[in-house]
C-alpha cells in the first residue's frame, strides 16, 4: 500500500504541478501523509549517503528560514514547517523506492498540461501572457522546467517506446516549452544560456556520435517551428527589455520590469556590502532598511512594491550576508553532487537499471541547474511554488537512486523440513 502511494505521488507531483491551482502541493501532501502513516519510516536514518546529504541540505535551508520566524506573524511559520515535513519524507523514500516510470509519465503529463493551459489562456481567453494559476514568471519558468524534464525522459527512455508513445512524448516536450514562450517570461529564456552548455555536455557524455547530433538538430527544428507563429510577440518582448536597460542606464528609469531589477540589484549589493557577514536580519530587517534608503532619496520608490531583490544570491546577501549566500550555495551544490552523472557511477549501476538511473540523475541535475538559472532574475525561493517544486521532486528523485530491494523467496516445505532436521 505504501509503495503504491509513493508511486502515485511520483506521478501526481509533476503531473498536477501547473495543471490545477497549487498543483505542486497535492503530490507533496500525499508524500507527507504516507510518511506519517508509516511512522517507523519517519524516524529512519537513511543508510544511503545521498539521503544523508539531502537531509543536511534541507536542514540548512530550513534552519535559515527559521531565522525569519516572527511569533506575531503566524504566516512566517509556514515555510519552516514545510521543510520539517520534507525532512520526514526522506526517511520514507529511503525504505520504499519511488517508481521511475511513474515519474516519467507524470513529467510528460505535466509538461503537456502546462502548454495546453497556456494555449487556452492566450488563444481562447485572449490573455497577453499565460500565467496558469500563478504569476507569469513562476508559471513560465516551471513550464520550461517541465518541458526540459520531459525532453530528458524522451531522450533517455524513448528508444524502447512504441512510435505513438514517442510522438506523444515529443508533443509533451514542445507543449512544455511553448508554455514558457507564451508566458513571455524572459528570465527563463536567459536561463537557457546556462542550461544549454550543461545539457550539451551531458548529451555528449551519454550518447556521442553523429546520430546524437542529428537527433538534437531535429529537436531544434521542431522547436523553431513551434516558436515561429509567435515570432512577433517574442521579438517585441525582447526589444522592450533592451529599451528598458538603456532607459535605466541613461536616465535611471526604474519603473519598468528590467529597470526595477537593475535598481533592486544595486540596492541589494549596497545593503550587503554594508553588512557582509550577517546582513540586515532577514526579511523584516531588509524591509525596514530598504524603506529608509528609499525615503532618503537614494533609491526609487518603485522598489517598495517588492519584498525581494529579483536575484537569489543578492537577496540572500542583503538579508543574511555571507551566511545566507553560503547556505544557498550548499542548497544547490549538495543536490548537484548527489545527482551528477559520472562514468564511475554509471559503471557501478547494474545494466538493467542503468537507463532509469541515468534518467533520475539527469532530472536531478536539471532541477538544480534550472533553479540556478531562474534565480538570476527572480527570487524563486520567495514563492511557495519555488520551494515546493525544488524540495519534493529532489526527495523523490533521491529515493529513486536507491537500488531496488531484492525479494527473499519464502522457504519451500522441503527446505523447511530439511532445516529442521
């Protein structure tokens, strides 16, 4: 029963992530419920090194979030409690291995759903930007991530699929990427400049040769075919970004999307440089000091409309100094080290499990590196969706790295009688 529940979770978490309001919470809630109903698993100390390292990463970030708890504001307890829940789930996946197949199908469904919703909102509801059930930036970036995850699954596992399934998988990949394009979230597109080299390196390591390049070229052609109908809107959006950068540099205009980001980065850097070790005391201190600096006329009033610096690293630097930057770095580095696919790790994996294991490792690397890219122009961890779709997928993927437990056959009556003699 617990195994089946865990497999359902592996499907539901990515499949519903953007398909319904707060969709990423359903899989996480089911995972926590399963853990709480298996109390002996909650207290299990993971025997595999990757589980212990993931516990460390979650504990560090959860501890950092605890510093922002204000007893007069109960809402500040929400995120630390979610990290406490996540810690409980690590023990569960160390005992019961989630299904790689369920995860793969869920990723495909989630990518297809995100693109379908984006098409409905833009073509039927005539919205300028698709945002699903959240804001456009979070939606576009997570849709891009789902599309890339679906691409990883298709590339690594699609060779054994029937043709109809490969075609469906390719459509899901394109829909996920299309969801990002229709959101017009430029930060996700910039993240691709970081993700493409990482993907090419992994691509060449796994399947070198002319056929690999041909397959990648075909994928690029198909992507361009999907992008072409929206060429005018995308070109206009990128043109606005260039104009906003020039306006900020020439006249200090900070009431535009890009101008606000540049102004936020400047403010956060100055605040962090003034208190480089521990910052300004978290969110509350950041808000007070920002208000004071805006009131002095040193920074534009438009910065008061946001509670973060639009850059993950600078946000931590201003709020928690080098302490926050160090925890954030470990929050990325530890999972990246857990999942990074090396030749030694591949050779140590049984041949029958190698494709699944490589798929899991690539997905884990993609989640981490995507968040690093997204965090350059958006503080993803200031949003519930940012935490939930980083922490809980990594927990499930970490559990998938555990080798399947071998079933010990029950002794036959003859063998049992012989044992008694």
